[in-house]
């Protein structure tokens, strides 16, 4: 692995010298995000692979960035442990580095936290080809700015991740999924009420199927807590083995609701991610836009709509204190970052620019992603 790291370092050093853009890439399973036309010479990290250390008793694992995400999850499963934030793969080639760089989390995110909340340490190559180490393998080793968490969701714009240390958790001893037939407004009301109670609430998903709304709630925790919650909440209890595939399909966006975008009567539907307060009411979506798929106890609303409704979606999310992001474009090469992320925040843009200047002064890393971020 030392030879592989040396080769990657040389690539970065040469790119910095000649100011050549580099497109950092693992499995490429998330290249679609935001519809950006990615630029630069591909810097493939998959050769730098392997689990460096794993201490089940300490609940921490360290892996190289090119390690397949499936390989890491399999190793954890052998010890009855997991990545509780359920990172989506979006393809068979997903890597650990890509998981961190994208910063995307699955159905349990609202209950257990995001990728960044489980970051303990990272090693990375900055734009000067310096191999830097931040954090470590325990929670109480951070003094000053937590750079490890900063890398989650940075999309490779601040450096080439080479190694990451992540906190893991034991698999919950008990699990149950309840189903309720209800409309979106009733589902949100139920979710808000349950959120204020001591329930082993882990994940939720409301979706309209053939005009009928269905709310799915997953409980995880101690056996007694899960059984007591099932009795108090009501609903129809589903078979765990049968419903596990559905939760995985929700994480990987393979549910029929997501597939319907490609089968819509009108072409050109984009997939939008609306991040809003969990207590936000039913959103007044533009006319003709189908009801959303709701996750994260109401805090995440997936919407399928044409690009012409971009401003309307940004506005409706902002009205309740949230934001809208173009997640999957119907075509490649989105025309502007504003169409993806909405109007920029001037203060945030300055911070992002300073961070990129500090980590990547020549601006060689993932320039298309950097332009979108700020």
C-alpha cells in the first residue's frame, strides 16, 4: 500500500505544479449527484484499499479510502456491529472514502446521526501533496477545529482522503416495523407526537402508493422497549425478514416511488431533496407535482419535479426554514449551481472559499464540486 500511496501523492504533486484539475473518484456510484458535469483527470482511489484496524470492543474501525463499503459492512456484521447511519451505496462500487466525501446517510439518520457524527479521524493529501492526519480513534482526542467531520460532505474538494477512522455501534437486539394507512398530514402529526415520547424510534417513511398513503415506522432498541412501543403505537406489525429488503430499497432509492420518475408521462423529472424542520407542515408544492416521499420523521421530503419548478421548490423550502437541493438530474450538466442549491449564502461562501484556499490553494480538487459548494 505504501507504493500506491506514493503514486497517488505524486499525481497530486504533479497536478499542483501544473495546476491540472483532478477528479477524485472511488467507485463513481455517486457521480450523478446534483447533475454536475464533472471535470478533471480521474484520480482513482480504489487501489488504496483494506481495513487497517478493527477493535470491536472499542467500537472503532479504521479503513483506507478505497475499501469497498460492502466489505466494511460485512466485516462489521460478523461481529454483530454496523454503521448505524446506514450510508447508501447507490451502486456496487461504493467505497469508504466516497461514503465520507458524499456525507449521505440513510433512513436512520434523524434518530442516530449523520456520517460526520461518527467520524473520529482522517488522513488526507492536501493540495500541496502533504499527507496530513487529523483526529484519531477515540472521541476525546479533538482539540480545536474538528477537521475530520469537515471532510464529511466536502465531496473531495478539500483533499484526497486516504484513511478514515469511524465509530461503529452494536446491532440493536430488537427491531419491528409498523405500518399505518394515512394521508401525509396525519402521518406528520403522528410522527411529531411520537417524536416527543420515549420510544425506540429509528426510521420512518411515508409514501403514496396508487393514491393511498402509507406510513412505515421502524423501531430498534431493547426487546422490552420495542415490544412496549408496538403495543402503545398500534398499526400493523410487519415481518422483519420481509420488510428488511424494503428498508434497504428505501436507502438505495430503489422503491417503486423513485422508479416512477423514469416512467412518468412527461420526461425531464428531476429528483429534489428538500431538507426542512421535522415539524414543517405539508408543503404547498407547485401544481402538477406529485406528493413527496417523506423520511427522517418529516425532516426530509423527496420531490420529483421538472427543472422549471426549481425556484418554486427553493422558495417553498425556505418558507418553512429549510432548503432544496437537486439530487438527481434528468440530464447531465446542470446549467448553474444556483439551480442546484438555490441562492448562495454570502457568509457561508466566504468560509468555504477560505477553507478551499487553505487545503487546496491551486484549486485542483474536484473543481465542479467546488464551484457548486460555494
